[in-house]
């Protein structure tokens, strides 16, 4: 199966469990991988025969900046369902990372990954 990957979509959102996360907000990073047949687009060289990466980016931004989710799992699910509905890939994987989680410790990030079809 072919893949379109849009990686490292950054946005500021108010998602999280703690009141501070929801009030102050923080940065999130999302990767989206769509699995679909790209043969037609490869042969035609026409944007109309594929998924526009800009549209994927804009959808993730809209959801990420929108209504707060308590869990990263819920945010990833929202994005995955919206991508499936709008672009119709056979399968989508969404990775959501929180680079600065409110955890007393040293780490690069916390995150979740969901795959839906």
C-alpha cells in the first residue's frame, strides 16, 4: 500500500488532564500517514488524483486548535476519523506528541499513535 506522510505538524492547543494544561495551553506535534493507492496520481501527475498535503495540514490545525480534549488518545481519534471521512484513505495512522508534559522528570515527549481504517 502506498503512503502519504505529513510529519511534524505543530500547533498550540489546550488539551490535557490538568486545569493548567487546559487554561494555559501548550504546543503539540502531529504526524499523519495515509495509506492509499497512488498509482493514478503517479501516472497523471495531477493534484486532483491524490490527497493535497496542505488540506491534511489544515485539517489537523483546525482540530488541534479547536475544542479541548482531555486525553491525547481522544485528540488522535478525532484527527484519524476526520482524515478518513474527508480524504477516504484505506487506512490512516495519527501520532500525537506533547513535547512538554506536566511530569516531574526528564523526557523528550509523551505521545500516542492510533491506526484506523
